[in-house]
C-alpha cells in the first residue's frame, strides 16, 4: 500500500515538474495608433500644387516597436516596451495624416514641388525614473523637379513631456505628429514665399 502511494505521488510530482518545463504563454500584444481619424477643417497657409513622396525610415526608426531609452543609466541602449506595438509602422501612421493635411491646403494642379521626409528618430527618453519625454526627429527636403539647382533642407526636432510607459508614449507621439504636420506646412509656405538660395540647411527645435 505504501509503495502504491509513493508511486502515485511520484507520478503526480513528475507530471507537475514536466508541466513547469513548458514556457508560460506570451501576453497578448497591445496595439496602438494615433486614435480614430476625425473629419476636420484644416487651417494653415495655402500651398501650391505639391507632391509628397511619403516618409522613409532611417535605421532604427522603422518597425512597429515602441522604443525608449534610460538616459540616466543606459543612454546608448534602445529598449522596447514588451507586448506593445504600433498597429502599423510609424512612417505609415504619419503618412496618412500628413497627406490629408497637404491635400486640404494645396491648390489643385500639376505639382511644382516635391516633398521628401525621413524619420530619423522616434522614441521616449527617460530623463529620470519618473520623468520622460517623447522625441521625434524628421529630415525634410523640398525640391523643384524642373529646377535641379533649387533644393531646401530642414531638420525638425520636436519633444514633448510624456507619462512613463507605453500608453503615455503613444499619447505624446500622437500630439507630436499633429505639431509636426503644422510645422512642415508652415515651413513649406515660408520657403516658397521667400525663395531662398539653393542648398540652405536649417534646423528647428
């Protein structure tokens, strides 16, 4: 009888041990975007007919991960929030909204200008363990395809305080995207109005 009990308990122990060898199931991913699109009237400077080549992503700025840095401890390490991803890569999310704004502000006709944008950086930076800010860097180039000597270059560097964690980062990025769209359209209008010399490079914060 005792032997049977030992064998029974041994079998149960073996079964429990075997079960513990299997990895725990991964948590379901949380999908984020900039929120539902809203029909709105776009206010801003009138733009000439304009072609938009869309956003490209520099190394490290593509993909669907939501990234952050611990500047006070590991500033050279880019980390990713677990189980939190963008519904689409950031460049696609930014493309959709900026195209709508440009279409609303541009006059109809054959495009005379071409806008190229590169997403350089897209991350949340922790200054301390409880203080963070979202940071977006975009490299912009405005060209006139029929005038190869006319080109403008501008770097947008935008930051905004954000709550630590993936939901806080997402809310901050959605706000920064709106700010970036307005800054880009203002820059285009000023560049075309003043018609500066080719090769001018500027940077804004």
